[in-house]
């Protein structure tokens, strides 16, 4: 019983080192990042290379931090309860003392109970050039979310979070915009949403949309383009070259009166999940009528229309 009381006293003590700061890694560091930083720091402060008392203390702290953060179970306990919780979790009493075993089980149950709801989902809209929906390209953007603050000492006012228990952090997320993605396509990043004291991380939803284009407007996998033509061209036909979405010239030609939009097959965007299939380019005409007509021209136009 005395030993159990000692453990309880430990939990309420101020011994709570910031292992992330000691290893100089971020709170979301991967195992490989933790290991790499540990190897660098342990070599730097190893007693064989650095014989100062300060180096010896840092070397001990680095080893303790690594032993905790590189172990996924200990790291979860540390994130929730700090260093005292880890000491209780790994206490040798838990193997032969019913009271200690019960305490450990309560600790694990409490850990699970504190994270039984998902946090808030975040939604972002990311605009890219229309050409990216044709070629596809890697995606990389910064996002900001709420995460738990690992306050250094329980019971003390934390200057980092100012007593709110949560902080705002910026993360870089990566993905890929596939060819033919639909307008507004949502890419889901599980676990990248907000985190709070009583909730695990929510998800991040990134909606991909196209920026305004100088030539084309998108409709599914089809692209609409509008060209200016004269009254003469609308009656006798015309020929134009515009830039295709694929970077190659697109020839528009008609020898008949322009009475309805022209459809150029297969020059639109790729159809998502249909390899080798493409939408069309639909060309509309904007007829530029002359503002002033001389009597002679008017007479000729009337004669032409009357034919």
C-alpha cells in the first residue's frame, strides 16, 4: 500500500519533462524522425565525447525521452498524462500487486474513455488551374488545425496555450490531383481534423475546384469556348485557331452559316476513371454586329436576306 501511495504521489508531482522538446521533434513526429533525432543527440552528448555535468544530464533526458516516444503505448500514455503517467504505467508493481494492476487497468481504461469521439472535421477548398485537371499533378498545401497542448506541468498556467489546453498548429499535407477529377472532388485525409481534450482527431476534407480560365468553362468533362465572329463570318463560315487545354492548337472551321454550337470530339478533359476517354470542346459564337451601316450596305443586306 505504501508503494501505491508513492505512485499516486508521483502522479501529482511536478516531474513532467517535455520529451518532444528534449528530442527536438514536433508532436506529430514519426518513429523514424524520433529515432534519427535521438541518434544525433545521443552522439552529441555521449559521456565519451562530452564529459561535462550538463551533457550527462542531457544525455539522460534524451534516453528517457526516446524510450517513451519510440514506444507507441508509452507515447499515448505520455500524450494524455505526461511523464508521471508513464512511470505509473511501467511500474514493476503491476506484475505482482493487484492494487497496482488495477491502477494500470484504470489508467488504460481512462485513456480510451477520454478519446471516444471524433473531433471536428475540417473543410478546405483548393483552386487549381484548369489545365491541372487535364495533366494531373502532385498536391501540397498548408492547413491549420487545433491540437492538444502538451503543457509541461499539470496545475501550472501554460504560456503556450494560455490555459486553453489546445493550440493551433500548421501542417503540410500532400496528395495528388488525378486526371479528370470532377469539379469539387473531395480528397479525404483521415485524422487531420481538429483535436480537443476529450476528442480524437477529426478528418480533413479538401475540395478541389478549377480557377477561372481565359478560354474555357468546364461542364463535367466537356469544355465550352466562345469566339468572336463578324456578321459576314456568321453567314459564310470562318476559321479560327485557339489554344487547346492539352497545349496543342485547336482548329475551329465551318463553311456554313453558324446556326448552332460546333462540337469538337475528344478535345475536352479526361473522363475520370475511364482511361482513354475524353470529353468534347463545344464552341459558341459571339456575333459582332456592325454598329453603323451605310444605306448601300443596308440595301445589300436586305437583298441578301430576301433571297
